[in-house]
C-alpha cells in the first residue's frame, strides 16, 4: 500500500522538526491526519496525501518528488493543499478559504482533517501555556479566529449530506469552542 510508503517518506522528510508549541516531533501531526482519513475509510491515495500534506511546504521535497514517488493523483492532492510560502499569511489563508469552497470532496477531506488536528492541538496547548501560544504564529487570535471560522463556513459547500464525514462537525464544534 502506498500509505505505508507515504508515512515512511514523510517521517524521513520531517526528521528533526518539532511542533511550534511543544517538543513533540512534527511527524505526529501528519500521522494523525493520515490516521483520521484512514479511520473514515478514505482511499489509499487520500490517506497517503494526509501523511505527505506538509512535506512540500515544510521540507526540501518538491511536488515533482512526490509525483515521482507516489504518482500524479497523490501529488495533485498534496499540491492542492500546499501554500505558497512566498505570500503573506493573509494571502495564503485567503487562497485556502477561496479554494475550499469549490474544491473536490477529497481535497476538502484532506484540508479539514489537517485543520481539525491543528485546532485540537492548539486547544490543548492553550490549556497548557495560555495566550503565549500566539507568539509562535504569524497571526494572532483574531486572525486565526477569522481563518478557522471561514474554513468552517466553506467546508460544506457542494457536498451532499452523505458525503460529509463526522469530523467536519467535530471541526465546526472545535472552532465554536476555542474561538468564543
């Protein structure tokens, strides 16, 4: 299965990286994203993209490397959720929100699995260290609130009720809970 190769590839690519507000190895995040997609019964390609979703943004791996190793479908999924780091925080987040509205369902599944995991970790870290969590981000509470609320608004667009996985509601509830 590609997912095992993707997990190993991502683990190697993210080696030595840690999460912003903890000493936790960075790879724990992509692993949780991939495992959430697997739990929901998603395709092997989408699960693989879950493991790989941050390698192009946060390592020296290129989309071409992903395509060579895993094929065009997985590379396209990863590319659909890779931000252009040369742009400002606002431009990157606005592009994600705009893209999410009309994105194919698999792209939506990937984005929301990622955003949910990030938000749950942020919530946990906030309980541990308080508002100091914002010091390690390019945007503070107000901007993060806007971003997550916009994601929650756009994620359901063009999906029928049977296409909406339970974790979308979990994300929506986490946004309401954290950004009161």
